[in-house]
């Protein structure tokens, strides 16, 4: 079991239902509608709710940023890279896949922010590295506002090997790097692709950079040369989401395709 803290992370863990919640501690000092609603949802799900002094929650979470809610949950189970070959539940086989790969992002706040953006942009999966990177800690989950509970996340030892496997499954590997020659908004991100983001300050490791099929950049008009990794990720992931929505909107519906085929048959 591990600790999960914060109103949004605990609520989303309950909603997602991916891992067991053993019990939830709530601060005796806090009585408001949102907390009482969460308490009712926990009891309805058969989860024990205990009221404790705020200091006890701080000791359990090892931080005072728990917002009056601490849960004891089953440890997050990660997928393998092979699991990401499959489309996520609810998508059609014909839909293209978008995967986010993080090359050594070390700050838990950046990791959490990127996971929140990834969930909002509809990515099919996220790849994290086991070494020299921020773990999916309670702090990172809280920074994601609970979005981490809804994502398909794989953890790998060697990112280059993982990217090569995805290449063999016909996904383009697209790195974001200030040395890239193509602006992100002039590149077609509507197909099957993996977006690779690098470390804070240092960017992509050299081997990872060389593994990429394309390198994109975000043009900067000011005095600094690049954005924070979570801000850069938000910019490019939502551009990919925009392109994908437009690509889907351009596809004919089954009814329209049937009507078009019938009209062609009548005209021949």
C-alpha cells in the first residue's frame, strides 16, 4: 500500500477504480460540501473513512499539503511497453495513436503537470523511465490533479529500446528539441506518433535525440530560448489534439459514405 493525498487525487482514484483504496483519513477540522461528498462516495463504495486530527494526516502523508484528505491505496501498477501497442479502451482500431514519452523529467511538479495535460489531450499512453527521473510519487499524482489515475502508464529501463519497439509498430518518433528545424505547428501530428520530451534545462539525451525520426521546435519570440518542459508539452500536445479533431471531422460518416457509394452506383 502507498499514501495518496489531496482532494482531487483521492477523488479521481475512487472514480477510476484501477487500484484498491484501503481506507481514507479525513481531517476532523474540515467540514465542507466537497469533503462530505467524498466521504459519502467512499462509504458507498465500502471504504472505511476515519476522522483524525489534521496533525495525524500530516504525519501519514509526510506533508501538510494534503487538503484534509489522505488515502491508503494499492501501489500503482505499470504497464509494459507491449501493452501500449494496443489501442486504449473506448477507441476504434482505425483511430491513430498518440503516446507521450518522458526522457528523464526530474521534477515531480513538472511530471504531474504533464500527466494532467496528457489526460486532457487524450493521449493513448505515457512512457516513464525507471532511472534518473521523478517517480510517480504522491506529490506528482497530486500535481496531476488525479489525472495519473486515468492514464495508461508504462515504465521502462531503456527508453531508446522502447522507442525502437514502437517504431517497429509503425509509430513515428517525434522529439521536441530547441535544435529542431521544423516548427511544431507546421508538422502533421495527426498520425500514429510518439512525442518525446526531455529533461528540464538539458533536453533530450543524445541517444534519444538520434532515435527520433523528426525533431520539432517551438519558435520563441523573446529573450529566452525555450519553455519549461510542462509548458512546452502542453503547447505541442494540444496542437496534436487539435489536428486529430480536425482529421476526424474530415472523415465521412458511415451514412454519408453509404450515400456517396449509392450515388456513384446510380450514376454509372
